[in-house]
């Protein structure tokens, strides 16, 4: 049920606690109950789709290093963008040497993780890769996280592990008001 916890997988030898933040069209949505690690979203490099991203990595989730790492159970992760998250490409936040995130899960645990298709937002610089547009919730950070809606470009992706989008974050805030948010106002650090 929403709010329940389950322990599954590990990272750096520490078990990972997950919490059910609610349900959507794909089923139950689980969120790690704490920060697992800090990694670069993507590495810079000549294989990045647009020229402006060559110096800081790509914004496109489907091509990102973090997506490849999170969804891999291989000892050597394949980084599909061609720019591995090494020391040069990620400014000393390298993780190209690490086994994929899913190698930290038992086989029976991996079977419990559902692969889902989602619409992942794209910025206007990447509209050539868009599968369409849709109305997406966003937040006004200067307005106590009141939801706003805007038209966004999206791309379909299929993943087992992913970073929360704005609507999933709103679900967590709405369903799990256990002191971090009080009456819709932020009371802690993000």
C-alpha cells in the first residue's frame, strides 16, 4: 500500500529501502527512501547529439549515462551514447568502472521490478527526437510547489529503474506528507 516499505537490493554493501509512493497507469511506484549515491547524469563528448551539449553532456534521458547504469545488470555497462562517464567526461565524478546498478539485486528481486514505458520530457533543443507533445505538470519553485501545467515534448522510453519526473514527484509529495512537507509547503531540504 502507499507508504509501505520494502527492502530490496543493495549499493556499496548497504541494503536499499524502497517506499511505495502511489500507483499510476504502470502499477505501484517505488522510491528509494534515501539518497543511494551521487552520479553525473551524462558525460560530455563528441558523441553527444547536439553541439551545445558536447561540453556538459546530453539532457536526453534515453541517451544518458545514468539511465544505462541504472538499468544494467552487467559487470561492464554499455553506454549507448559513446561518451562513458569516465574522469574526463564527467569532471571527476566517474563511474564507468562500476558494475551496473542491477547487479546489486538478487535474481528473484530483479524479476519483481517491472519494465514500464513512460513519456520522458525533452527540452526544446531536442525536439527532433520527440515522439509527440503532451500537457505536463511543472512546479513554480517560488510558489510553494503549486503545480502548473505546460505543453512539453516527449520521447517514449522503457526502463525498470528511472529518476522521478515532475508528476511522480507531485505524487510523492501529495501521498506522503509525513513531515517533509506541511500543508503543501516545503519544510526540509531537498
